[in-house]
C-alpha cells in the first residue's frame, strides 16, 4: 500500500511507540517500518514520545518525534 500511495510521511501510532524501548515485538515492527520507509524514501514520525522511547527511536533513526517528553 505504501508503494502505491507514495506518501512523503508515515506517522506511527503511539500504541507501537509506547515502551518500545522494552517491548521486543514493537521494536521488530518499528525496525521493519523504518526499513521499508527508507526503501521507499518516506520520512517516519513517531507519535507519543513521552519517556525513554526517544532513545530507541533515535537508535533506529526515526526521522521525527512527537510527544510530551521533557
């Protein structure tokens, strides 16, 4: 679907971001999203960054982060 629509951005729902630094299932999903997005030249925005998730998202090179992390 992504290759058909060719969006500029993909926003990943907070349900996949929440505690992704601890949950292996979410980590694997996010890594697949990042890989596919890079192949299709799509930027990725992670929604719901409110704690240490930011560190994992930086590690896998998410382009943008949105949330209430202070």
